[in-house]
């Protein structure tokens, strides 16, 4: 992932943006684990959970 390379350079963005193409569960968990803010579009057919375990 390109973001991993940017983080390896020592850059710490406040927010990461992207379109729904990058809104996979793995990518969103990666961003959360890195404690980065993100604004990423979600496809209209994607299920999301605000409360863990409830969709």
C-alpha cells in the first residue's frame, strides 16, 4: 500500500481521503490501527457498523 511507504518516510498525515474503491474492510482497519483520520466514500451496497456487531 502506498500509504505504508509514506508512513515509512516519517510523514504522518492528519487525514487520508479516497473513493469507494479503497473502502475495503482491511484498508479501513489499517487506517484505524495507524490512528489516522480518514474520509473515504462507501459504496451504496456496503454494510457498515457504527456499533460493533450491529449492521
